[in-house]
C-alpha cells in the first residue's frame, strides 16, 4: 500500500528511506516497489551519500528506457544534506526519445 495521498496533486505517494550506498540498487528497488503499490509519486530519502549520483541517474534513465516503470510520474529525492530535487519522469522520457 502507498504511504500517503498528496492532496495538492491528488496522487498516491510512496516514501522510501535508503540506508545503502549503491545508487543503482536504491533507484531500481524503490521504483519497483512504488510501481507495485500503484504510487504515482515516489519520495526517496537518502540517509547516506550514494557511491555515485551519476550511477543513480543512469539507473533512473535505464528504468525509463526499458519501460520498466509505467506508474511513477514524479520522483522527489531528499539528499543526505537535506537538499531536495524533483524529477519529472515524463520529461526525462521525452529527452530520451529526442536522442
């Protein structure tokens, strides 16, 4: 079951707290679980700095390219320093298609 319902966007939200440092596994596992639960938004809280942020983004792009995610529309990442970044999945999908 999703963890919350966003009243502003009217979407189901799943929150994942990562304690690992393998960026690829963090992204793949989180997206897979959020998709299974039918959540349109994923909030990913990183408690430790991942081995590679670039690897995390590559894993995100790979999931989108291989069409593994059909449910999650937005990913919000809370970094270990409490900085927040939001990723629009459809926007990334369109960038991939243009190439």
